[in-house]
C-alpha cells in the first residue's frame, strides 16, 4: 500500500484502515490550517487506488478491518464514477465493513446532486466528516474557508437526506473575543439546520506555517483565554435544537463536554460551568501549538 506525505484522519477513525484516494486538499487556503500545506493537490489514479485496496485485502487476510477512511482531504471531490469504482472494490474486498468514511467540506458536497449522494451511500460510503469550523459569514471570510453559512447548512441537509451519518466540527475560539457571539449563534443555526449525528468540538490554537500563526507571532492576532472559549461553547450549546451527540474529543479543548441533545443539554452546561469556575492557571497555556488540528 502506498501513502504520500503525512496522513491525517479524525480521532474517531483511529482504528480504521486508511486508503489514500486524494493527495492533499483541493482548497488548502484556510488561514488556520497547516495539514496539507506541503502537498500539491491531485486525485490519485483509480487503478492505483484499486491496487491498494487489493493489497490491503491480502495484508488483513482473515482479520478484516471494521472501518475504513478515505484520505486525504475532501476525497468527495472525486468524480462520482471514480468514487463508485473505489467503493465497489472496497465492498468486494471487505464485505463486512461497518462503515466507510471521508472528509467532505460543504463547498465540495454541493457539487454533487442528491441522486449522486444516494448512489454513493448505496455503494458503501456511510459517514462524512465535515469541517464546518464556523457558520458565521464574516469569520468564514476572514479565515478564507471558501464557503458560506447558507452553503454549510444546505450541504448538511443534503447529506442527511441522502442517508449519511454526518459529523460536523466546530472550531471554538476561532473568532477570538470580537466575533465570539456571532460565531456561536450562527454556527448553532447551521448545526440546527443540518442536524448532524455528531457535533465535534475543537479549540483554535495558532499553528506554525499558517497565516494566522504568523499573525500571532507578530502580535497582530489576539486569541481568547480559556474562560472566553468556554463561554462561547456555552452560548453554542444553549442554542442547539438537534438530536446529535456532542463530543469534546480533542486534547486542545478546555473541558470534557459530552452529551446527547437535547436531553443532556443541562448536564453539558453544568460541565462547562464547573470548568468556568476554575482559575485560569488550571488550563493549558494558550499560544502556538506545534501539533495539527
């Protein structure tokens, strides 16, 4: 099996077999992200991908994986016919897979029709990890996310209507103190419209090799302190109306918040309030982080 460069996958895909279908990210202009800066985006040849699936089948033998993740960023940008060929080979090789997943940013989700998404779902692709980050248009423009509040919501609804499990990511603290309220309120509106199965919380920290990281080192970017980020997360959860599982499942987060909406909302708010009552020095230092989001 062939891999090119550093391979990233969501923490929930930690035990998944990884098949690299694309190299890098087709957008790769988000001002906060350093994951694919060293890669030139391209779609791998389908024949090479199929060979990797065959090799994985030989390597796993009688102990096949339960789950499989299609790397790199936004594999959904592949033509539907290409993805279908790969998915059919995966199903033929690993008929007992519980799920096949991929990253899918909203601007690329929107390029396919409902019928295409249903075809892909029927072929075995079952969960999309969508890095929403924010639903606040001024913030989306500021960080050059390449999408809008409306597109985020419509992409989520499209995937849900097609029968996908949907995992959407919220980047707490991304707008600093100045955009905190808009970031929380508009992101909640997008999440309510999409009603994803999973809402996964990440906390913004400047990364080396990014534009926002450079601004932080130059003293031009002020990031929120832990209490400000927790207050923002509280505003978000107060406004959520869906039925998904909210997970604070990353080491950069300031509180281990977890619960099923709407039943566990009060439990999660109490978890945040306990963290808000802690002194500032109880949290990790804020600042440049060398690890990737």
